[in-house]
């Protein structure tokens, strides 16, 4: 599995329209509107790293109203849920 977080800047009057278009792209798990230096954050999850090219530069970056993107590649996931489950199984 390949995961990425995509930081997205949009045209000011198109945030909601862009978010709706992006969330419909296959491989996009969630889209969040956020405060700060970017307008949207998309969480992408695909079977293989090569699939990210279809979702991000060929998909998200081409949505009307997207001004720029920055992609953060995920290497390892850390989750408090996973840690709690391990303790419940008696693993240290």
C-alpha cells in the first residue's frame, strides 16, 4: 500500500468546488479544508507507489481551480490504536 498526503492551494473562490472534485478521484481517501498556508489536505491511499502518478499529477493537480500541490510521501504509519491492540494481546 502507498499513502501520501497532498497539500493543495486553490483559487480563493473555488475551495469547496475543488474539494468535491478531488474527493471523487479514485484513490483519494479524504479531503480536508484547513486553516493555514494551504487550503486543502488530501489523503491518498493506493495499492502501489506507481499508482500515485495517476492520482496526484494526472488527477488532483489537473482539477480546475488547483493552483499548486505539495506531496508528502508516507513511509511508515504510527498509530496509538495499533499500540493499544498490541498491549491487549499481551505483546510488549
